[in-house]
């Protein structure tokens, strides 16, 4: 299967493949818990246009959700095609499952960390993936597979045609603390982002409810029961604040 042709047809320019052996130990564990026969992950993304952050919260949410759901559909199609070729594969869900790790909410598979390991960018102080061209605006999806070497390297392809040909970029985060100062509720700290303090999440999970939400997230059976309603909740929710993105000095990529 020619994955370069697949992503070109899908209109996805940023993609990479990363072997599990190139991941940190924690991420190897997370990926294998999600898909026990995993050997590699294919991570890809599409940027949010800068102008989307100037829209009303409702319109911004709709635009981002449309991009995220499109990427999720691409992941589902890719997994189906790989399985048809006899390659074990599973797409990483857009909504749930999630886990609590070290008191922080994270995806079962940490897409940002896999993307960074594959050369699509580096993790910033705001905990977002910083891409050389798109800054912190790249939304991600992915597929975990039971085979490696699915994306062929080619000297003829430019870096933007796929992360596999691009060298791993130097750290883009300037460690300036702009994202920390910009957060109106102090959700970003030295240990990462306190998800339940974020202005986008806190209206849905008020402070007194956080212990209950944390307990629920720790119960996989309950998460599976909640999964069917997660898309509805996402469509009803509104992104109330994006200042950790817009105040980042590399919002527009390496050029600022």
C-alpha cells in the first residue's frame, strides 16, 4: 500500500511513522495496552487555519471539530485498508478512551509524543506539539499497526510531503513562559496542564465534581459505556479559551 498516495488523496500533508522501539518506555507501554500486537504507529495531522482563532468560540469550535472528525475518518479508512492488506491495525479514537496518569488526564495513546518521536515537531511548555510550519495548530490522529516500514523513505519527497523524510526538528519552544502567563486560570504549570482547571473543561467538570470525574476516568468499563455519547458532548461543548495557542511566539511556525 502506497501511504504517500493515500495521504495525498486524503489531502493530508503532515504524516510520519514511528516504531515502538523509538518511543519512551511509558509510551511503548501505553501503545501496547491499547493494541497488544503493535509494532509502529502512523501519526498524521492537519493544521487549524490561523484565522479560526479570531472567530467566535462557537464558530472556532465547529471549525476545529470538523478538522478533527475528518482526520478521525481518515484514520478509520487507513486502518481498514491496512487490515485488508493483512496488516493488523487499529485507529486511535478521537473521543475516549482517556486515562489519569500522575494526576493528569491524557489519551491512552499520547499522539503528541508519538508525533514528536516521528519528527513532526517538539513538545512545548504549553504541552502542545510545536510544528516547524504550523506551530501549535496541528491537530492529530493516528493508526497503530502490527508492522514497521509502512511509509517508504524517498529522497524525492520534500519534508512537507511527510515527516518521514524530515529530520527531527530542533526544539521550537523558547521556554519564554508566554503560555503560562497567558492562561487566565493558571492551568499550565511545571508539571503540565491541569485539565480540570482549563476554561474549556471547567464548565463541564466543576471543582466539586473533579474527584468523581477522576474516579470515572479510572474505570475503563464506565469509559466504554460513555464512549457513544462522547461525540455528542464534544459537539455541545465550546472552546472558551485558546490563549495557550495564540500567545505562543511560534503560533505561526518557526517564523513567528
